[in-house]
C-alpha cells in the first residue's frame, strides 16, 4: 500500500517535470521565431538609447557614424547623454555589429544624423516640407510619429500613417 | 528517491519566486539618506527642504529650461521630452515605484539633466531638496 502511494507520487512528479521541460522548450523556440521576425535588439542599448527618443535601429547608419556618436555623448545634439565607459563599450559593439554596410561616402566626416543621409532623403522625397513641421511630427528624427510599428523594427510603407 | 524529487521541486519553486521579485537595489529613503550623508559634509548644509526643492524644480535656470519643462509642474503626471516629444514616466515615487530605486541611475540622470538645465552638476544639497520635494508629491 505504502509502496503504491510512493510510486504514484513519483510518477506524478516525473509527469510534472516532463510537462515543465516541454513548456520551456516550446517557449524558447517561440522566442526564437519572434527574434527572426523583429529587428536586432540589446537590452542595454534599448534602455540607454531609448530613454530620450525612439532607439534608432543600428542598420540606419554605418559603423563609423555610430562610433562618432558614441564618443561624443556628453554633447549629444544639445543634450548631455554621457554614459559610463563599460555601458558605452557594450552599446558601441552592438551598434557596430549591426550597422549599415551600404556603400557610402567615406571621404567626408561621418554623418551623425540618420535624417541627413542621402538614402533617408531619397526614401522621404515625397514627404512635403509642411508635413515635417506638423505639431505631432516636429522633426524628421521623430520616426515613430509616422512609422507606427517602428518600435518593433518595422518600417514597412504599409504601416506608415502621417498624423493629422 | 522521492525526497530528491521533493527537494528538486522546492528548489525550482524557490528559484522561480526569487526571479519574480522586483530587482530594486535601493529605496527612495535610502537614496535620500545617501544624499544627506554627502551633503552634510559640505559647508553651509541645511536640513533638506521640500519647499526649496519645489522652487528649484520649477524655476527656469539656463536656456529657458527647468526640471518641469520635461517632468511637468506635477511630477506625479506623465512628462514629455522637450526636444523629442518622447513620453517620460512620472518622476514622483508615489506615482512610479521604479523611481529612486537605483543609486547609479539616479546619479546618471541628475548629472545629465542638471548639466542641461544649469550648465553644471547639482550639489548634494540641491539633489536632496528635490528628492525631499518629490517624496511629498501625492499620486
């Protein structure tokens, strides 16, 4: 009798453990599929570079631009965005690894603004000057004002809505 | 054998429980105490004052900027970055339990924001006054 009760408990625990393991495995493979769909991310980059504005995806600037931005954070577009060296190094590595590899002019000083690159201007050539100045846009750097899914790395034209 | 399973199950439950605890390193009161320890060593130290902190917070210093430019006149409300329009969560601990729970984060933002608003770092006295004020703000 007591032997049977033991056996039952034992089997019950094995069942619980097996189910638990199976669920963990399922969750990991879900997360992986999600990662493929969405853009690259890094928790430190997202929290540090997403505090004052939308965290601009690394693929929109070449590595030397990111390097120049990361070495001038104390005077960052009129704001102080200074970081400790350890965080700065970690974020620089992430940005460089995922930077744009498109051909660009390397004879000039690296551009610090995505919004000043020639591809940005050409992708947005149909956006009227008055649209950039709408109160809900304010600046071309405000990607999320029009790209409604930008937070998940999606800049597809199907998800563009110009605010009224 | 059964005992091993029990021990293992308890271990898993304990680990899960620990992982779910919010990872707050400090409390706002501890941050205030650390500021006080720093400020009280300085010449001219006065007991922290919420009133002085409020005035400091709402006064425009340089560049026509005050702390309330981004954090609003009501620190229990959502703020907005003056340049980028990005939403900023409330600054008052009563309205946002994550505030003033990480000494390093607090130091980093005081340094940045004071430089933007005053072109210098804030003194420990000023930071203590501001936190004393923020702790009096109700939700």
